[in-house]
């Protein structure tokens, strides 16, 4: 066996040459190249669709991923917008709904803008008249009301000096 290994017909790299010329190695290299080509095209497609969902320039990023294999997609992943457009719109709508609910739930002083309770007669911050007490039942009434809705007592007009 060792005699066969020692017998080289003057070319010590014949074994390596035979290995590199084998059809199995050629087939394996072609399969690996096909795998990388498919992976590259899949990354181009993913970059294109993800850029569209995030509101980025999809054609631009798709072209970058196509022209610069693997590195184009990596650059896109680094600089892409942090959230999808749908998530951004949903968040903005939620904020708008919360602001609207807050405006309806919270009473603000028309003079200074501080938060006041619905039954306050005057603002504790600036002493602005918010409501007036009923002359009969002392419940808080709007300033413009002429009659108390709770006890049906007519209210006197407030005289401004």
C-alpha cells in the first residue's frame, strides 16, 4: 500500500488534480452556487416587500439588494424604518382616540387651562367663575342657566358691577 503512495509518476499533485476534476465536486459546487443564487433572489424579494410595508422606497431598496448581493439587504436592515406603516397609523389613531376621550372626561378651566372637577364653582388656580350655586338647593349650575334643572327654581341674574 505504501509502495502505491510512493509511486508517483513525477506529479505529486495528481491526487489533488483528480479530486478537483471530479464530476461530484463540480456538481456540488453548482448546487452551492444555485443555493446562493436562490438565497440572493429571496433576499431581494424580502427587501422589496419589507420596504413597501415600512413605507420606504421599495424600488430603490429592491435595486440596492439586487445590485449588491447580500450586502444591499444588510444595509437595508440597518437603515430601515423601525415600524410598519400600518402600525404607525394604528398608533396615531389610538392616540387620537385617547386624546378625544381625555377631552370629554377632563374639564379644563377656560381661563388658565388647569384641570377642574365638574362640580367646582370656581377654578382653584385662578379663581375664575366656572359655575354658580342654585339659590334654593345649592347644586352647581352653568352660569347661563336661568332655572335650576334639579329643583326648578328660577335664578336671579348676576349683576356685573
